[in-house]
C-alpha cells in the first residue's frame, strides 16, 4: 500500500472498501453534516460557557495523522471534531471505538459517522488493516490510548496499541504524525456552564520496530499528553497538582 502524498487524499482501494463494508464504517453524506451542525452549533455552545482550543498550529493539515487525546468524558468525542474536524481541517475525525460503544442505536449513528469498532483485548486484523488503510489515504484517525475514561489526576497510563498501530503503518510505508492532545473541563465530571479546553502538543513521529521501540514511544507520548493536559487544565482553572 502506498501512502498518500502530502496535501493529497487518495481514493479508497478495493480491499479497503471491502473492509469498510465489513465494518460498516462509511461516512453518511447527509448524517455527518447534520451531526456537525447539531454538535458544534447547538450542543457544545449550549452546554459549555466557553470552549478554548490551544496550540492549533501543532495540528498537521495534511498527511496521515493519529490524534492521541486524553479521555476524560464523553464530551471528548465532540470537542475533537470541533477542534480538528471538517470545518477546521477539511477532513473528518475517524474514531477507533470499542465494540461495546458500537452497539444498539448509538452504534447505528457511530457507524454512519465514520467510526469503526476494535476489540481492545483481541483486535482483529480487519480493524487494524482498515485503520492503516485510512492513514495510508492521508486521513485523520483518533485513538484514545488510555483505553477508557479516566478522571483521576494520577500519572497517565497508556496502552501500547497506538504505538503498535503506528509501527504497522510505518512498515507499510505510511509516515504517521502522532499528535498528543490534552482535554480538560471545569469539573472532573463536566457540568452545565463549565469551561472546556483542548490543547494540541507538537507531533511525534514513531521510529523503530518491536516491543522496545513501542514502549519508548508510548512513554514519550504519555509525557507529551500529560504536558498538553496540564495546559488545558490551566486554561479552565484546574491546574494539575502533580509532583
């Protein structure tokens, strides 16, 4: 598979289309714009007093991008498209979502907004290959490397899945920019009228293959996410008191 050239988007190859049909993860041409309108123009301004986006200049506007955000609330999934979605970059945020989140009515909507499922314990090859297909076409993929929502202020603990995915993409000739993202709210559990903030950190490019390289990159990414979150927390008046 060939990576998309900088500033270009390539058509989806046949194998990628087959994987997309199997995962049911295409973007609806009518539902996606409607969801953008409802979330960006109604939900976010209606719930939060202010939403700040910090250091947007760190967000690449082309090429394969893996957004690696902290995960503090369900609102995260709305803040990311607000800060990096089609109105800002001209491309969608393609979320890799746990299987449990993709069931029922919620799953019906998520499938049509370009999300696709992954089993965190035993990820299937089809999900991983589809993720690499998207990156190879120069799209923007979102993976929460903490795995689940975490609201405590302890050190960030990451799984190595994102690093392994970036390594697999590199092995296919796809250079991926991994962007650490910190997200914060006025309270640990966001309340009506809270402030919200999202901070982009400088992109990281994984190097090397194997477990040791994945471990080192995961450690570097965790530190970068922690710095980005500290900036976001300061912006909402809740700086993190860590030693």
